[in-house]
C-alpha cells in the first residue's frame, strides 16, 4: 500500500465518519423539543462539534482496521492451514454477538436491546460480506463478518458501558459504516478487483 493510497483511505474514512455522525445526530435532534428554538449559531456549533466527534470515530475505525490487518498477518504466519484462522474468526464473531446480549440484558438499555442490536449488527455484517464476496471471492465471507462484528464492537466498548441507547447508536453506527467502507476498499487498494487473490489478505 502506497502512502498516497493510505492517506486517501484515512481521509475518506474520517470524512465518512463526520458526515454520518452529523446527519444522524441532526436527524435525532430535530425531534428534540429543546432544539426547536435554538438559533442558527447554536446549530452551527452543534454541527461542528458533531463533525469533530465523527472525525474521531473515523480515525478510531481506521486504527481498528490496521490493527486487524496486523492481527491477520500474524495469524496467517502462525496457522499453517488457512481454514483454522477462518474458523477462529467465525467462532469469535459468534461469541461477540452473544456477548452483546449479555452486556445489554437487564440493564439501563431498552428491554429488547439484547436482541435487536446483535441481530441488526449480524444482518448488516452479512450484507457487507455479500457485497465483498460479489467483488472478490467466497473466502471473504467469514473474515469480513468477523471484522464488521468483532472489530466494530471492540471499538464501541465505551458506548456499551454507558447504558444509554442513544450514546450506543451515536458511536456504533458511524464506526460500522466506516469499517464497511474500509473493508470494501481493501481489495481495490491492493489492486485486486476480482478473483480469489482479492480475498487472500483476509481469508488466509
């Protein structure tokens, strides 16, 4: 990966984080009675603050992306048989989904959070993996789901500790979208737009 490609990926990731955070937070605040009479300067300050927070989410997602790439590189050197590492990723992704239910069950989160959040995360991850596989190879299924589930949740742990569903969604959704963008750009950055080689960086 060249420095130019890395800078482009990083720049787009933080921009996406900022846009998603601003749009999501503004849409939510439009239904907040306390914000209906706020002056334009107040809205501008709020948007700028959300943009900065979103850029932070994007940078955090980018760190998680490269941490996973390093983990994947190390695991590929440890496990001589590729399917061992793939199987471990599948098991960990399933464990994380169950763990989300454990974290959010009988807490300050809404009662169905323990079911809705893991299910939504799984559906979204499968959708991203489907697009990834359609552009690369079938070997990208499990690694992509693992990245979208495990890494996104790892990056969102502070929000899970708040017990507040708004804070969780504020952080989880931008991180998920940033991670989805990064994983979909990986094979393009590596110059492997199609075929099994494009998934090798993840699957092996």
